[in-house]
């Protein structure tokens, strides 16, 4: 709102517009930085909690606790293996239920 009041005072000059655009760009950058830092902190907290759950549940695959350190190909292989295991378990359950 302050920028609107300053416009007539500076005569809506090109310099005024440049200052306003620069100011809004800086504020936007700072807000994005703040949001990204908050998301990083939240993601780290979620990883810590999930790691604790993996260790606490008997029979859990604790090696998945380092999943965030794997590269894309490794993650895709783990995902495919887990899906395959889930399908096998599901098919076994259906066979037993009949």
C-alpha cells in the first residue's frame, strides 16, 4: 500500500517503478527462502520420525531408513521391489481366502 502512496509523490517516474520492482523482487526472494527453509526443517523432522518408527516396528526393513540418501535409480529399484512384494503378498492372501 505504501508504494501506491509514493507514486504520485515521485511522479510515477521510471526510477520509482525500478525501485518498486526491485523491492518486490527482494521481498519475494526472502519469502521463498523462508518457505524453503521451513519445508526443509519439516521434511527433516518427518524423516527422523519415520526412521524411529522403522526401528521400533519388529520386522520392518530398517535398511529403508537411508532411502533419502539413495539416487533416483536406486530408489526406483527399491520401489519396484516393494511393489512386487506387495503384489505377491496380495496374491497369496487372495489364494488363501478362497
